[in-house]
C-alpha cells in the first residue's frame, strides 16, 4: 500500500489590463504611453515544505522596463522579479499580490488567493477493480458493401485520435473461400483464398495499424454457401426469424453442415494468417457466429448451444495445432435473455469448450437488460456472473439505434454507465463507426460529420468501482459516445 499526499489548492487567476490614456497640456499633445498588460499564475512546486512559484507574464508596447512589487500575504513585502518562489505554512489561506508598473502609468494590481490545505489519499496498488480493454466499433469510412471510400488519413485520425477507439471489429467476407481450397482441412494453402474479397479493407487495416490500433476482433456472419445445408449465405427469404435448430437438417435449414466444422476452422486460420501477412495486425479475438439464434435475409447461420460448443472445440483445437493465440468470444446473441443463457450454459458445462472461450460477448438490442438503452442492472450483473467465476470478461460487441440528438446521446451514456457499472463490461463497441449518411446506426458520416453526442464527448462516472490500477472513483472519457 502506498500513501500519497496530494495537496489540493484553489488558485484564482486575475487578469487586469489598464487601457492607455492620452495626456494633454495646452496646444500640444504629449506622446501616448501604453500601459503594460500582465497576468499572474501560481503553481505548486512542493508540498514538503509547501512551496509555490508565482509567474507574472507581462508585456509593454513601449518596451518600458517593468518593476514588480510583491506582497506574499503573510507579511513579506519586497521588490522582486517576474518570477518568485515562496514557502508557506500548511493549512492556511493567503492572498498574494503584485504591483506591475512601467513607472509612467498607474500600477497594475494582480492578486490570487492560495490555500495550503493538505489531504491524504490512500491508494491500494495491490487491489484491482474493473479492467477496461477498450471502446470501438465495426467498419470503415463507409460500409464494406458500398463502393467506398473505405479509408483516408483524416478518417483514421478521427477514429484513433479524436474518437479514441482502441478496438476495431471486422468480419470475414463470405467469398473469402468461394470453393474449398484443397479438400483437406488439415492443410492450408493460403494462395487459394481470395485476396480480392479483402480489397475493400486491407489498406484501411494497414492505416489503422500505422495509427496505433490496439486490438482487431473479427465476427463471422456466415460461412460460404458450400459449407451450409441450404447452400446459401442467407435464409433465402425476405423474412427474419429465430427458428429451432434442426440436428437433422434438410436442404432448407440455414445451418452449418457438421461435416464442415474442420473446414470452417481452417478458413478462420487462413483469414488470421493473411490479415497478419497483409496488414501486420494480429487478430486478437474471433466470434464464430454473429447472432447465432437468428436466420436472416442477409448473411446469417443458425446454431443452438450444443452445436456452437462443438464448433468452438473444433476451432480451438485447430488454433492450438497452428500455434495461434486468438481468443474466441461468444455467443454474440441478441434479444431474449433466456435464449442467450441457453448458449452460455452449454459452454459452462463443457470444460473443453470453456477453455477455448476467452470472452463472454453480448449484443445490446433487447428490452430485457441486454439492450443498450435498458437500465436493468440486474440483467447486466447476471450476464457478468456467467464468466466471472472462471475469469472470463463480459464484452458488449454491437449496439446502435440512438438518434442523433441530445436524447440519443443521453440514452447511450446511460446505457454505457449501466453496463460498465453493473455488468463490469470491459469493452463496448458500436455498430457502425461510419456510413455515407449519418444516422442512428453510425457515429460518423463518410464526409467527416460526427454525431452530436460524439462532439459532446460525454463523461461516464463509475462509482464506487474503478478501473484496474486506479482509485475507487474514476472518470472515463467515452469520446465517441453519441
């Protein structure tokens, strides 16, 4: 335990400027004298003993020499310089004054009041609270299914240095492996995988790497058609649904074929290796299926808890075999709490699957506490408790739907506060970072316009918790909040 004594002082900065005046006498006018301008700043340099440095910043348009007469507030009065250092008794208040004059104009009188009160703060450096791994979102300057643009120096700078994101979420394109690379899941020929499918993101990822991106995570929307029972990337309809998983699927089920689990794992390995080769970025974590309960008219695949647990084990073993230290995050489900819980319980009861899962992840869209706008602290805590006993952190990896106005900004700040405080989430990601037109589902537009909450750069106060290595109360600047 370290005891750090912090001196807290209130310093008043007083600036006084005297306007110039004209002197007249008879028919002639004396030359105009410009009065000097000056400001006074006090800075603590030590608390043992309590010492301050006083600095007068002064200028004179006529270049007249300036003199400084100091009153240090405890009885000492002296003619001095523009910078003075003085030591005080503790637990008292003093008013420090200084007269600045050019010898021609009336003196400028500056003053500041100082308080030498001391407060002792105890920091338990061995005790850690909440650990934050970062904030971020999905996508590039425009969505990948558009014609772009996908990157620019200004856009990347806005993400990294203005919004302050540390985690970027990507996806594996379904056409990354249009056909089986070699019909042998145990060997991987990287030349058979499609670099063309990555052309809309490789330069963007290189730019993000160069700008200092901390973590790249990847979610899979769908395996390629040849790996699925319905031979499609979607459900083949215009509807969205959450059908029951069929352990004996026909050719209409939107499911991953069980005989393709090894090929699926190989595809993940190929993507991870190619991204490293092409961009220099290591994939930090991967989700094997985005929103696994849902069958959508867009890229999607349906799993149940048992099927997803088996896929996690197959993929985890392949990562071990290839020496890849990539975490698996799951289930990335959305909506009904009990549905999400069904996936988690299969993992918790399967020691091998649990070994390969590094992060429990949820999406924030439902009205039961998972939603970003819910204040259901109880549900967030229940989700955190899934992984807490085994040290698995809880992440929120996708949310949106906050209107670009003050209410939307406040709703998101409330959502983040609830999840961070009661769910102990250690990462929060938005969908999506940028689109061609700013709306409730993006934080920026491709022409650089930021959402109102983004510009407000709101603060979340976490209390009584704190982040790893910090005291109990901490302000987190969530600069990208809407």
